[in-house]
């Protein structure tokens, strides 16, 4: 997983420290002890490794690590929250604790996740990654592990670094990043201050700019597909009490040339304006300072300021299957179509004329291409500042006390989305100049013509932008005491005393959203999926922790070192209406039979408190993916509609109108409505994590570590997948009698046409509870070797070869939302249901193999990235065989650097040097966010060969 100094604290350097005792502090504990090694697996990524590919943000290099799974990042378009998040072991972004210099960053959202765009890349010295729970040390959220981003300290001088990149073939997706870092010592070295200012600008890349993304493909047939919200518009209406159910059943499209409603409906290709890569415009400023007042007190401070702007783009807005009260005499309805509607509704011929005010409940599917694409503009502002004091007390004890406050504010602006109410008002017209309700300057709307039939004046009236605000404030105050118990209490077989750490911490989080009136109404902002009612909440945690490192034996035969590590944390979790007390613990140890071999093991109970969104989010209808509705088309028939025990009858009982049986269309754009919300009764999750492994140095400068891990989460805050609910209701295997069971009661179809689309469809309900469980296990292998050129017969002036391998083998990955839900095994699979749990395919194997050759002022290297093959999850919908599996993927990245002088360095890097194309699987085989542009762009490179040139100047 990690290379270079990858086995920091685990290699020969650590054992050398044992020979010359030095007090060290490592990620994963607050204890300090001579030659201390953590009993939990910890790996590090060096700054040099990070700089080799010249990333512009943390998420870019982090997601490629074998222990990581791609979360939400720049390759997430429909579903982005305007941030870049990270995920260890695929257990969720809110189960990976993100730290900077060992302290929490403020979450950017009510979901409790950190926007890694706020981490200053220019100051990174290394990233420590701890596997398994670390709740005793860091508190809640450290379930899957910890990512601790360590910044450079005591920097002096000026460093100007800049880079410019673009794709090698198309010369698009350009990126520019410049950082200026300045530092100086104070008062003869007693203090230091650092200021770093950075600017990053990344251009977006649309799916229409790649031949494999320009056309939306059906994951079942492989044929071009799209959205039922199309142009020219499609329509449907119920027969009513006096109409003819056999006429105009299903969806029909207007033919502008003849004025008639015809079938089949030509679907709209939504792909071209969607982004494969969202843009980023970021400005950062970071200030660090420390000053040693005396040997008992050193003051320090940190200030992080980030303003990042991210934008996503979607296909033009539309009516999205909403039903409007339209007079049959609307002047824009062609007479031929009017007569077809009249026949369906049973409207007499005398009333079937222009200007008649007889109301028809008309379901309209018109794409408003005249408005252009929909845009989501996210403006994120993060401010975090820390003040602290640390130093020695007495008798080898030290203290570290700090207070930190972070605020994250986001303004989301939706442009060109349109207003449901204004569309309804504009369709209720009896002439072409005025509406029945003519307030607000209403302009009658023509949805019955070809593309372009909506005039600029009509478009201006129905268009609407929306503004949504969210804010998070986090306060953390902590004091830690570290030291040892002296020679009085210690093992008679060890020379070192018992080390101990005591901690008291208080954390408060307050968060909320505030949106304009339109955004708080279901469906009012067209195409948004879910409204955003105002919500707010607050929780606090008061915690106390103790850690102990007990040296048991040292320097005896077959026992070079034997240590035991223990810890416990007591937590009081409080909201306005509830209080919960619980504990976390750890127990482990290390045994080194000889100097070059060390075994380690750890068992921990970790916890995660529910976040503000999980507790307080109102129930709203959003979107999920579904390729095929179990009740669509010829899957059901009218002959069985009244016969109990049949799928046709069950579909009618769950909301498919009898008139639509046999003609129900597929989900529009492969998407369905999904009802979800928070639960204020949620309690904390708990997890038991186990790690066991060894570290060995079989040859000088050759270090190897092998670690097994298992993470079992119980009381998991979870919800079932929409496909789970549908299968438990409609599948013959899950519901053999086709009875109206509890899962069928969670299904809410459109009352007009029986689909899962439109404002009238509540959708499939997926409630949150503490009834879930999730588990994963696997093995990490890390090897690093520095080979001198002289060892292979070359002159010593040819320098060194640094060779490393980081690999992850996942043995299991399961999830169960409730005790009665499907226990889903996602290992080696991808699907809509699995993407409800993890936002990427779950690979069985993943590795990075890196080699770097340094000689004189030059360095060249490569990084070989590998992920194993995956298949569509068995038991789901039958997809096109070519889309139902993805082979193993190999990428090779190249890098070179030249130290022109000791102050000037030039760098070149090429990612995806072979220009490997992404796998094509269509657009509805996975979740809405991860499965986009016919592939999984966060998991596979959809951009192509990318070349970056950089330079740094120091003085």
C-alpha cells in the first residue's frame, strides 16, 4: 500500500531507535515512549510519492491507495455535494476519520464528512494511514481507520511551486496549480512561522467530449437509450370515469409534422452535457506558528482558510413526468392530438375545440432544451483555527492542550432548473397571449411543438434558479497528558517503564441548512429529485480516555521485545432530546523474537456517533437507479390483473392503474424516486476490529509487512437499497406467493401512470435504523527495498533504485440493512444495491507497484496500478453480458524530475501513459452517482493519458 518510508515506525529505522532510545509520537496513540511501535498497522505516504504525479487535490492520490475505495470526487457529477471525500475499506466516508496534524477537520456537510479540498497540498510532509478502529485515541468515526495528514513544520525560506497539465491527445481537462510558501524562524530559533498561499484551477470535461460517453447506453440491451422526458414532448393521461381505457394507453409522443400523438417515444440522450470531471476553482491560505516560551510551555497555532468552487452539469431541465391540469382547449395542442386525448378522456366533440376550459390531468414529459444545461454551483468556504500550549510538566510527563474551531459554509446555486408551479400556470391557458391566472407576468407555454417551440419569453417565465445554504460549526477542546510511571511500577523483565496517556476532550457540532422557498417544496425546482427543507441540529460529546503501554520483557532469548498496549475511552453523547453513554476499548501487543522480526496484534471496539443529517433530516423524495421496473411492459397483463397470487395483481395492488397494465414504461433515464430521511432515535454504531501481522527485515534495506484485518460493525446506521425493497416485494424467489407484504407497503408509485417518476410518485421508501450490520476482512502486504546501483554491477554514481509494492487482498465484504433484509455480499461485484453501500466496485485485489531510480540530479520512475476484475452482482436484473463483467485493469504512470540547481527543480508526469479506455457498462447497472457516462468514472480513468509539467523554485 505504501512505499519509500512506507513502513515508517515499522522498519529497521524503528529498531535502530530502540538501540538509542528517543521519545517518539506516532499516529494511532497519544503516548510517547522510547522506540515506541504501534501495535496497529500504520503506513505512510511520503511527500515525494505524492508529488510524483503532481495531483491538485488530496482525493486524487488517496483513492488510488490499495486500502482506499473511491468516494465522491471530481469524477462524481450527478450526486456531488461540491466536495472531495475519502473512504478507507469501502465502509463509508463517515467511518474514516480525517485528521490534520492529529486534530479533526471541520466536516463540510451535515453528513459529517470532511472536504479534503481544504487540506493544503503544498505543506504535506506525509500521510499516515491507520487500519482498524482508533476510537480510544481519537473518538467517534475512527471505525475503518484514520488518515492523518501531517504538515511540514519549521519551514524557512520561500518555495514557489507551479504545475500545468492537460490530456495528451485532446489537450483538454486543463489544470493549473501554484503555491507560494514562506517561513522564518523567530527569536534565534525559539519559534517559527509559515504562510502558504495556493491557487488551483481545473477545467471540467463533458461526457460529450469522449466517444464512449457521448451516447447513453442501456445496460440491459446495450442500445442507445435516454430519458422519457424528451423533445418533442411525450404525454399520457388517465381514462377517467367516462373515458376509454383501451385508447392512448401508456406514453405517446407528439409528432410536430402531423400534430398526432404517436408511439414509440423517442428517448432523450442526457449524456453530452454531463461532466466526466467537474471543475475546481480553489484559493487556499494556511498559517502555522509556534514559539517556545520556556521548557514548560510552547505555544502553537494553525489557521486554515479555503474557498473552493465546484460545479456540476446535467442535461436540460424538463417536466419530468409531472401531471398538470391542462384545459383541452389549450391553443398550442394540435387538433389531431386534442381529438386523441378527448377519445381517451371521453370528452364530447363539442368540447373538443380550442378555447374550451375542460380540464385534463395531463402527464407531460417535455425536455426544456431551450434553457440549456442545468448547473449546480457549489461555493465552499472553510475556516479552521487552533490555539494550543504544550510542554513538559515533571518526571518525564508532558501535556498538550488545545482548542480548535472550524466553520464550513456552502452556498449551492442551481441555474436553469425551472419552476413546477410556473409551468403549471403557463399550461393553463386558453389563448396564446394570456394565462387563466395571469399573475407574475405569465406567458402561455407551448410544450406541444418541436424543439425550439418554446420562445425566449416563455422560457424566461418558467425558468428559475434556486439557492441552498448549509453551515457546520465544530468546536473541540482537549488536553492530553503523556508520560510514564517510573521505575516503581514496571515488569522485572523489562528495562523501560510503563507509559501512559490521559485525555479529556469535549466536542460540539452544530449544523443546519437554509434554503429558498422553492427548494423546500417537493418537485417545485424541476428535476432536483429531492427538496431541501430547512433543518438544524446539534450534538456534543464529552470524553475521557486512558492508554497504557506495558513493556513486559526485553532482551531475553527469543524475546527481544514483548509489549502490551491497552486503552479505554468513556463517551457521553448528547442531543437536545437524548443522552447516551458508551465506551470504547483496545487491547493488543507486540512481540519481537529477534531484532529483525516483529509480530503485532490488536483488538478494538470502535464507535461512531450518528451525524446531524442521520438524526434530523426530514423525509424527502430523491433519486435512485433502476434499469427495469418489475411491472413494466409485458411483464404483467390485464388477464391476470384481478387474479390473486400473480405479479400482475400485485402490481395493481401497489399502484399500477389497470389502464396501464401491459404498457407501463421503463424508469425514465434509468432512475426512480426514493423516499428517505433521518431518525432522531438513532444511537451510536459499534464495531469490533481485529488486526494481526508481522514486520520483517530479511535483508538490509528490505522491509516487509503482512497484516490481516477484520472489521465487524453492529448497530450500523443503515437503510436498505431500493432494489432490495423491490425484490422482496415483486421477486418470485423472495415473495413466492406475490402477497402484499411489508416491503410492498414501502412502495409508492405515481398515481396517474403507475411509474416511479414524477411528483406524484412518493417512490421506494428506505428508512434509516440502527439495525444494520456490515463486515469486511482482508490482508495488506507492503514491501519496500532500496537497491544501490553498485549491488547490480553498476558504478555507484548511478545512484539507487527504490522499489515498493503495496497490495490489498479483500477476503469478505457483506452488508445487511436490517435483520429481515437481504444479506448482501458485494465482494467482487458492482450493482445498484452495492452502490447503496459503497460508491465503487468492491475489488478483491488492488495493488500499486512503484519503482524510482535516483541518480545524481535526476530521478525517473513508474507506478503500476492494478485492480482485479469484477462482475455484476448475481441475483439482480439480467444485464447485457458485455456489460455484466469488467476485466482486471492495469494503469502505468510515469514521472521524471531534474534538480537543475539546488534551488530549481523541474518535474514531468504522465498518468495513464498507455491511454487505457474505461470499461463500458451502460448507465443503469450501478448507482446514480458512481455509474455515469456508461462507466464508473471515479473508479476507472475516463479522461485518458494526462501530461503534467511542473517547476519549483526555492530561495
